[in-house]
C-alpha cells in the first residue's frame, strides 16, 4: 500500500505531466510565473509547477525517483506520521519557491526531487549503498551529487542550478528539523523540530493522534519507555512486573 502523501505526489505528477505531454493542456498554463500568480491570481501555478515533469522519456526516471524517495521517507522516518511529513514538505515547498527566485525558475519539480533525495540520503544508515541507474553502486551519501552531475550533463547549468537549490533546502530540512547525526529510526531533534510538527487540524484530517508521556519518545501514536521507567510506574500503581514465581517452599518442610 502506497502511503497517502506519496500517493498524492505520484498522482499529482501523473495528472499534470501526462496531459501536458499529450497536448491536452499547454505547459505554459502550468509553469510558475510570478506576475501571473501575484497580479492575475493564477494561484494554481504554485501547485502545478512542482509536478510538471520533463516532456520526454526522462519523465519516467523522474517519476520513479519521486516515488522511491518519498515512499522511503514516509514508510520509515515518518511511519504513522504522514501529517508531519506533509507539513514539512509544504514548508520545504515554500522555501523552494523563495530560493529559486534569483534564478527565475519556471518549474520546481527538479528542485523538490533533489530536496527529497538529499533528505532521504542524509537519514539513511551509514554505509548504505545505492545504485545509479542500475550501472554502478556508490555510497548513498554521494547519490545527491551524482544526481546533480546527471542534471548538469543532460539539462545544462539551468537544471543544475535548480538541483543545487533543492539540495540547499534538503540540507536545511535535515539540519534544522532532524538535526545532524540523526539516522534511521531516530526522531526530529533539530533546533526547529517543533516547527515540523503538523497542526492539530492536519493530524485530525489524516486520522492521526499524538500521545505524550514522561521521558517517552513521541512517534505519532507510539510511545517508547525505558524498562526501568516501566518498573517504577508499575510499582507506583501497585502492579508487579515480570513473571510471578510464587512464594516457594522451604526445603525439608512438609
């Protein structure tokens, strides 16, 4: 089963790019134009500019990368926390629009893909290997730079500049929200981790809930406690933990 946010990303990409490839809608109506957004209130361009892929066979690779990276993030690091993932992705999207203004980018698709790739690679366990187009295997920490190199070769400096903007936002996402050194299975501990928590209305929309506990780690509706903490709380409540071995009998007694 595809997680909800990843499903939304894939369906949005297909729903916007395929009609453009088939000439059912003009790509000019889908790209980001600041004047059209600010003065003509064509606000849909803020959305469509993130999902308009390449108008050639490269789109298959882009779609596969989008699904792979987003699914890896949502299924592991944001497991049962799709609302947090959606909220952080929304904030990253706003940052991508701002960072891309100096280069006047018409599309934010590649930048978003690079941001997701950078975050996914940064949160992967040390020593993880990945394949580049099924040809060579490299450490996953090098993969964002390999992807940037391919953009430079296939799309020139313009595509590479979009990739760099995505990597910058991806690095900020990892550093500010997750914190350096947080690997697989960790939780957000960055200086702005609180900003990455989804609002209550968004958690409710996803059907999620939060639970906080003393010294417990919060991961959606899952809470982890140290064994000693469990024993202390059980003793305070008058409960016995572990296996009951009975009262025993005295040797030699009847």
